[in-house]
C-alpha cells in the first residue's frame, strides 16, 4: 500500500509540474508572438495619440496560480499525514514488542 501511495504522489507531482509549465508558457505566448522589432520613429508623436496599451487579464492567471499552490500544499499535507500514520504504527509495534520481551 505504501508503494502505491508513493507512485500516486509521484504522479500528482508530475501533473502539478506540467500544469505549472503550461501556465508559464500560456503567460509568455503573447511576448513570443512579437518577433519583429518596432520601427524607429521619424517625428515626435504626443502621448495622447497612442492607442490604449494591451492589457492581460490577471484574474485567470492569479486563480490558476492559487489552484496550483493550494493543490500542491493539500497533497503535501496529505502525504505528511500518511507518513506520520505509518511512523505511529511502527512506534506502537515496537512498544508492543518491548512490552512482550519485558523491557518496557
């Protein structure tokens, strides 16, 4: 059972790494799409005549980051609780053996 839990946690870690990589690539895709450098200006252009700057909505990226972090934290705490349970069982087993041998 412990081996299957380890393989499950390894799978979850891999999924989280892939999800994080996809989020990073999705955020950097617009920057990679602009391959041509801007043309030099020949004359002065006032700031008021420029179009509105491009804005990327932050909410989906922020929510995705929170999901990844909280999901990783949840699986980490779950992993720790199962490991602690296994250690507690080992301690109880060892205490039982010591009492049976008369050393406890």
